[in-house]
């Protein structure tokens, strides 16, 4: 009987990337090459807001609540980028982290509101 190392002995594949099929009437679906899911406009807006808040959090002093919020924001961004949407569990965790870091988040939100009001007043 031949072994995989001998000519004519079995099938041996090494370092294969993508999808292959061996034999008659086999089919292959390569999920790696699939296009990313279409983005829901609400999820796209959430992704934009998550990225903005992550940037804003770089200017605050870190504490356990802001660290937890940063982690949830990063995980939310990854989930939306990978799947096209943040699931209900992720949204619940993000909401909790936002509530826990409420004092810091409210300062950042008010800063954005002031910036918008000033821009509207000066026409830019």
C-alpha cells in the first residue's frame, strides 16, 4: 500500500488558501472572497458615531468606565465592519457602557453641541 509520501499515494495538500474541491460533482463556496454585507444606513450612522466618540475619548483621563466604553466602542466597530451590523447583545453592552461613563460622555456631547451651534452662527 502506498503512503501519502510515495507517488500515487493519497491526496496531500499543504498551505492551501481559498477553497478547493477534489472529486467528481463536488462544489465549493469560498466565503473569504464574498463581498461584505450591505450596510444598513442606521448601522452606518452608528459606525460613524462610534468612530467619532472613540476619537473624542482620546482627550479624556482614563478611568475604569471610560476604559470599558473604549473596549465596547472598539468591539462595536469591529462587529459592524465584519458583519454589517451590531447585534442586540452588542448594542445592550454599548448602551450600558455609555450609561456607566455618562459624566464623560455628556461632556463630550455638549462640546459637540456647542461646536455645532457656533458653526451655525458664523455660517460655517
